[in-house]
């Protein structure tokens, strides 16, 4: 009786469990899908190459029969940064909820670094560069574009982040077309030293923060520089700062994205503010910043972001990145001093 029951159970299990051949095909299919997703993820994680935004702006003006007026290169660069963000391989990944984007974090961090620079530039253009005085009215297109660039960078439902950023770029393009129309005197771009200096102040803050976060890839015991000031919550004399290991690569790629975007903006700034830079003897300082930022875009040959102890056997890519950004920030401080007093 027991033998018959075991025999019947065996027949049932054989019907429920697929045969060896079917199992092999299923396993092979899963392996193929996995490899394809890995290859797609690797391709989508490639960072865009450096662009010649000044030459591209000149070509854009020629194709649209527009004058290459002051402010054209900077405005076009904001448009081009948005286009690259949305149309690079894989498109915009920060709000994707399906594989392989679901497990990719380096490229979304890179995208966030670019977005921060786009937001700062759009705010500076709306607040300063398109207005002659503090009591002047805002440009209508820029006043609509800036809030759209500040939309949640990870929203995938209605409205989507891509849609809002694309609308922002359309308003910027509308401003550019009015700016380059000799018959339209209401759209203006004022390339003044004070306008440039205020935006560079925002850049200085961003670079300083990135440098500190990159340096925190190794444990540091820092003096609390906030203690001399009145503060809401008392804190100790020293603070231990350390970026969690799983966040080190995210900070690294955010810094790379921010440096990539800032590199292109500064090249456009050199074109539009050339007369001011020459008058203040500050062009070389700006070019030095660009050179330091170009160094941040060198090829990363390691498959992962290494996080050595600084003087240990392994390299620490975050500290190398922090070095270039700190040098760029130091040159930026000199540039601001020249613009203010040179």
C-alpha cells in the first residue's frame, strides 16, 4: 500500500515539475535576458561627451537666421544641457521604475548634478542677467521656465519630469528667439560684472559643498566651524564626518555631472562676457577654472569608484575629484575678486 502511494505521488510531481529540457531552456532564457539588461545598463551609463557649445550656438544662429547677440551662447547652452539630459542614451533615467534603470544609480546621480547647475543658471538669468535694475520687470519666458526646472527630478507620473523640463526648454528657446530679434527690444541680456559675480557666488557655494562631501569619503574628525555663530541647536567642538560606503559613488557621479554642466556654461560665459573679462583682466582666471573642470571629466578606468584610505594601497577617486573641484573653486574666488575690484 505504501509503495503504491509513493508511486502515485511521484507521478503527480513529475507532471507538476517541468522536464530537464524545459528547465534548461527557461534557465537559458533568463540568462540571456539578464545579459541583455546588463549590456543596456552599461550603455545607458556612458556619460555624454564634451560639447563645443560656442560653435554650436553660432551654427544654431546661422541656421535660424538670427544674430549672435550678447547672451546667445549662454541661453543656447541652457537649452542644450536640457536636450542632452533628455535625449542621451537611455533618455532621462532618474524617474524610471523599470529594469535596467531601476538598479542604475550612477547615471541618475550624474543627472542630478546637471540639474542643479541648470536650476542655478535659469534662476540667475531670470533674476539678474535679463534685468537692467533690481526694480525692472522679469522676462515673461524666463519667469515661466525657472519653476519648471525646479520640478521634482524623480517624478514619473503626471506630470512627468521630462515633460516639465521640456516645457522649460521651450520657454528658454522662446526667450532666445526674442533676444536675437533686432526688432524686439523687450528681451535683453545684460553682460555686466555684477550679474556674473552674483551667479558665480552660487557656483562657489555649490563647488564648496561638493568638495566637502567628496572629502568625506574617508572618515575625518573636523572642527565645528559653526560654533562661533549663534545657532538653534548646540553642537560639539569636533564632528566626525563620513559618507556611507554605498553613497560614495553617488556623490562622485553627482560631482562629475555638476562639473560637466558647469564646464559648458563657463565656456558660454567666456563668449558672452568676453569684454567684461578682458576689461577686468579676468579671462585667464576663467580659463583656469575651465581647465580644472576638464580634468574632472577624464576617463574612469576602474569599473567601480575606489574608496581607499587616501595614503593606502588603493586609490580614492573621490579625493582626486575633490582636488580638482577645490582648485577650480580657489580660482573662482580669485575671479570674483577681480570682477569686484579689478
